[in-house]
C-alpha cells in the first residue's frame, strides 16, 4: 500500500513512524514544503515548548456556573502519558541517544492574583483528588511561592496577595529537535522517503480511485499518487481539504491567529535559579492561546526565558506564507461562517486586532505586570511565533483539535492546534486506527503496538491509579524525569 504524508512536522513524522513500525510493508513518502523537517510550527521558538499535560493551564479546567470541570484536563493528561510512552520507546531503541536533547524537567506552575485565589484553590482541590495530579501542591505563602518561581516574585510587593500551584515533574520540550530525530530514524532505519521543497497545490481522487497529488518542486510541476493520504500540514491543511471535493469540506473554515514572544538568552547558572513554566490567567476576551506565561526554555544546549504570547490577527495559513494564499483558500461557503464568528466573537476579534498593533513598550509593560523587575534584568527581544489556524466548524469557533477522515478512510487530516504537539503520538495512533485499520490490526502490528505503548487506553489510565503510576514511573525514568 502506498501512503503519502504531507508535512514533515511532529505530526507527519510521528504518523509515518508509527505506521511503519506497526506495518513495515507500507510504502511511505513524506512531502515537505520547507527545506528541512520540523521547521514550521514544530520549530523550537514557533511554540511555547510546554509539555501540555494540564498541570498549569487554567483553560483546560473550564468553569461553568461556579462548577470546575476537570474532564478535559484528565483527557489531555492521559494523552500526554501515552505520548511519553512513545518517546521513552525511542530512547530505549537508541533512536534518541540523550532524552535531554528534546525534553527537560521543568516545574509547571500557575499563579493568580487575589480575585482568583478562590478559583485556583477549588481547582487544586478538584485536581489533586485525582491520581493524575496527586503530586500538585498549593500555596498562598509569599516565600513558598517565591521558592518555586523566584523571577516572578523577587520584586513583587510582599503585601500583594497571590496564590499558586506547582507540579515538579512538568517538562519543557523542543519539538523541532524531536522531529529531526524521528525523521532521521524514518530515513535511515525505516525506509521512509522524505522529499523537501515540495509545495502541494491540490489533492483529488483520480479516475482509478487513488489520490492524485499535484505539487511544485523547485518551480517545476510534479505529481504523486497515493492509496492513502494523510495531511499533517498545520494551517496548510485547510486549502488542501477545500480542493479535495470531499463532502465535509464545506463544514470547516480556518480562523488564523498569530503570536509573538519576548525572548532572552540566559546563562546556565541563571537557568538554575528559575526552572519553571509559570502560567497566569488570561484577560477577559482573550483566546486560550494568549494565556501569559514565563518559561524556561532549553534549546540546543542553550537556555532562554520566554514570555508571552502576544496574540495577533494575522491572515496567513502558515509562517512564511502570504495573505494571498489565505484568500485563495477561502470559498464562498466559508463567508457566512467567518461573518458569524466575527459577530459572535466580536470581543475576540477586537482583542486580536488591538494586540496586532502592540509595540515593544507595551509588551515590556505586560512582562512587568507579570514579573516585576524582569524587563530590566535581561536583554529581551520580540520574536515571531508560529501561526495557528483555529477551527470554524458548522459556523462555530473551536479551540481544540479534530481528526477528520473521509468515509472510505483513504484521506485524513488534523485540524486545529491545541494541545497539539504534546499529544501527537496518541492523536496519530487514533488516526492510524481510522485510516489503516487492516494494516495496524494484524498480530504483528498489535505486538509492536504493545511494545511501543504498554498502555494506550485513556480510560484505563484515568480510572486505574496503580496502572497509571506504574506506566508513569517507568517512562519518567527512561526520559530522565525525577519525581518529587
């Protein structure tokens, strides 16, 4: 069977690697628009690098009429545990020689001002009662919070009331470095072909029933054929889906959101002073991806602090592509959905537009509010992050991700962005179950699956504390993550 994957980011390479591990007979080709793998949204500074497991992100525990729901947090945490099993497998197999090349232990903290203390405390009570978050700690004591996140507290007035939670086993992840190592494994050990500089223009069914993929490679037209096609191209998935003639294409549209960070390179000694990712509370009307956070990042052996993100309305599909590409991706049936979202979420649109024109001075003011004294402590510079395209489905704006597969299971794509890369192995496993059911259901495939994922049943992880703890402790040991 001939399988073509569009996009050599963390999603596309993970999809190909899992497919080839479980079904070696598959012939897999990856087509990448850029000159290297993992250079789009997977690149280190095109995302926050947080190993999202719902430890510190308030938007993963929504509040409805004073009731805090932890269902989303439980699912994301379970998905991340499945992801870690795959990454631990890569370390065990020698695909990744040193886990610190892509994953580093970093405290995950949440900090809120006085008006949200009650909310955070109730969230802590709900979450810490479950075995996923039994190691979470809560404090309103200034000195204790300062010991967790000194840079956030050092110049804050002691009389200012705050509350915080901490999970010591959080992680910072360089998804670009991970993608590169998976890609090398694909080419060197699994026989997968990766072609760079291939800009796919259109994919449609040929008269023979296979997928015909039309592309440009170095300015020359080129075609590929596939029995099964997976599109893991970030925002670039939307125009390809629109041109596919698949019946569900009219249900979806894309709402692009850009972002910026403030970045400062720091020394290894300074990094030891602040080993945390500290998330705050989003402004009213701000999208979930705009929750302010101050992060320690480890990228290629160097240490950085990152603050942001500062959202913007940037009408492009991917970083490095232009406005015209976005316009060409639109269809007449998209206009009512876009207008509906603009009207229903006018405060969001207004917020994004105002953020788009925010200059460096305003960005530093935001940093000072979050961590007093920090703007002058290091040499900060604004950097452009990756581009997210949120889902508009049936006229409603959605903030998560969605797997979309054709009825005949020969076409699949992933839309949306959050929590994205952090749960890529689990999400790609579900894609494989839908798109290649016969290939991944053989006895050989299931044996390999159990080797890679000792436990990939989310319900079991959520409901069986002992099974979860055994899996967690084993993969954490493989990945160099030490318990408290």
